[in-house]
């Protein structure tokens, strides 16, 4: 068994331990959470909302908060626990330390990050022609973004 994060209807987000059947930690600060992404060894996670990302540790202690002006499209960790995320017009990064985040590249349309494996990143591009959506998956070298 183990622990899992649950969001209640009243907006509370909690870390629940299945073994003890108790809530270990809870917060009302993360009310717009849509999903959670974990790093490879499950020591850090990202609670992702419409325009917010909360980087947490495995005990759900908030380590860093990121507030965006535009909608967050996708989020993923690389093998070094660097968080990469995309908004409508940017690919961005965030380190675990509070306040250390920035823009990697501006984009012309939304890009959905799927995986970062240095020095490559895998993206999904969605585009429309007439009445159809098309999906393209690309593996790009990190040097190609500059």
C-alpha cells in the first residue's frame, strides 16, 4: 500500500496514508489542482492547476510555488528532478529551490511536453486542418531550441 493525494469537493487537497487510514497533511492553498506529476524516484511532485504549480516533497510540504498568467499546458520532470512545463507560448523550467524558474523558449503555438531525457525532449504538437485535429510527436535535441 502507500500514500496518495486526494482532492475533496470543498477544495482541500490532502495526503492520505492507506496503511494508517489517516490524513497526514492537508492544505486549502492548492484549490485548483487538476493533476499531480512525480519525478522518477517519487521524492518530488508537482501539483498542477490551471495557472499554478506547487512543487512538493513526498510529505506534501510545499517547496516552491509558481503562478503563471496563462494556462499551463503540460508538465514533466527530467532525470535530475528539474521540472519542465509549457504554457500557451513558452517552454519553461523550474528548479526545486523556490524562485528558480524561467523561460527556455518562446513558441508560436501550444506545445505539450511529454518527456525530458537530457539532452533530448519529446513533445506533442496538436494542429488543426479543416475539421480534423492532427498530432505529431517529435524528439528534439536540446541544442535545437536556441
